[in-house]
C-alpha cells in the first residue's frame, strides 16, 4: 500500500508543470553558481601561483644584508583554496587571503575580497550552497503543503481512512512520494557539483575531498528531510491548504532570512566582538614596551653570557649579543602578540557559538555551519591558516636571528 500511495503522489508531482519548471529553474541557478565558482577558483589559483613565484623571486633577489634586516624584509603566506569552496565559499570573502610575515609583528590576514567588491555584494552572492539552502526547501514546501490538507478539502482523506488505510501507512506513502521527485532533482545537482569540482581543480583534489563531499550530501538530505517532515505535519494539522501554505511560507522566510540575522545580532549583543581601535592600541603598547626593554635586556644578556663563558670583555664572546637579544625579544613579543590575537579569536568563536545555538529553532543555521565546515571555508579553518602562518613566521624569523647571533 505504501508503494501504491508513493507512486500516485510521485506521478502527480512529475505531471505537474509547475514542478518541472521549478526544477529547471533551480538546476539552472545551481549550474550558473557552480560554473561561476569553479571559474573563480581557477582564476584565483592562477593569480596565487603568479604571486608566489613573484614573491619568491623578490626574496631571493634582495641581495646581501643583515639577517635581521632580511627578517624585516618579510615574506608572504597565501591561504590555500579548498576545492569545495566551489560549492560553499563560506566566509572566504570576508577574511584575508594572505599574511605578511616579518620580525616583531604578528599580523592578521590581508586582502579581503569583499573590500574590492561593490556594496551590493554584502547583500549576498549566488552560490550553489545558497541555492540549495534557500530555494530547494521552498520547492519542498510547495510540493508538500497540500499533501493532507488538499485531500481533506476534496473529501478523499476520509475515504482513504474508511478503506482501512492506517495513518502511518498514509504518511509513509506520501513522504516517499515526495522524496522521489526530490531525488530526481538532487541526482543531477550532485552531478553538476562533481563536474564543477573537476573543472576547478585536479582529480586528485576531488578524491582527497570525497569524504567531505559525501558528508555534505548527507547533511543536505537530512535538511530536506526535516523540512519535508515539518511540511507534511503542518499539512496534516491544518484544515485548509491555504492555511498550511501561509504557515509554511512564514517558516521558510523566518528560517532563511530572519533567523540568521537575528541570531548574529543576539550573539553580538551578548558577546560584543573585539574593538579594532582598542586592539590596535594594545598592540602598540606591546611594541613600545618591547622597545623600552631592549637596552636593559641587552645588558642582562651580556652579563649572563660573560659569566657563562668566563670572559671579562663582551668582545671576547663567541656569539653576537645583539642577535641573542633579538632572539629573546622575538620570543617575548610573540607571546604577547599571540595572547592578544587569541583573545580576539576567542571572542569571535564565542559569538559564533551563540549564533549557532539558534539552530534549535532554525535548521538553516545548522546546515550553513556544517556546510562551511565541511567545505573548509568557515572561521575555524581561516583561524587554522592564520595560526599556521604565524608558527612559520616565528620559525622563519628566529632562523635568521640565530644566524645573526652565531655568525655575525
């Protein structure tokens, strides 16, 4: 009986011209989004490769100089691009794409794409993730709102129940009948995603991201199952199709537009983010404090080394005191700078956690968070890049300071 009901529901949906046109529209939008994302990644990767080559040439061609001067000459670390950002770019447009690494400074990533975009870009952009997060749930609602309410209005629901069809069987059949058309839409959408990944990068990159891509499919299928279940429940509870449609459209609008903004506004009010001006002032305080300690630290290092090596004159030391001073100063300054950056990062992480708590009321928040995480385009992945670049910066600078201390 479940199969019979499902077949009847699916056939009615497939024969409905509105479903066919809506499906074509969604697939066209997803195709455009995937293609634009793939071409964007290829262009950005080419620009990054050229920048890396140019920066390496600048570094190797800088000529002979003091090693610490070379540390201040600096170098760039470019953030890797995840292949799955073709699907969901996440917060990539709002975070920096490169970190400049030099001595005595722990810096944020620079060159945010949003800074070079028109003001309308902040209203949102067409991505495959956005299309699947907003448009497909709307299609689910339009297909499911009358599943029970229309039967009640036409008087056929009472007839079905009088024939001995149990409510459980009826619900299962209608749910399966709704799932079949959606599956017919999801299969080509998934194929488009695979094609976009191949277009944006190498097959090896696609294989390495296959587990995350598979989990993305599971997350979105669960999302649609929740929306479909809610739509069927509302349809069963409402007396008229119009009431069911209005209630479900109100849910869709709240879930898609109101809840995300409200969640982030609440998060910002409960846990205010770091003040950029105050942060810059605290960084300047660390720099001035380190500058003030330079001479006293140098004198202490000289006395300590002279005692260790048993000499009476600093000129007899086998190492360069200035180089040792730079080594210790870099360690102390870096610890202070990192503490400031970690504090700011923790504030943002707390804000994000509060906003994500809204997922209990709006499933889109959970889907969006999981989608960005699996696509490696969320704030946590950006922070991982920034911390990795900083770890390399310290190693890079201290290598040069050690060379000055040992070989000056």
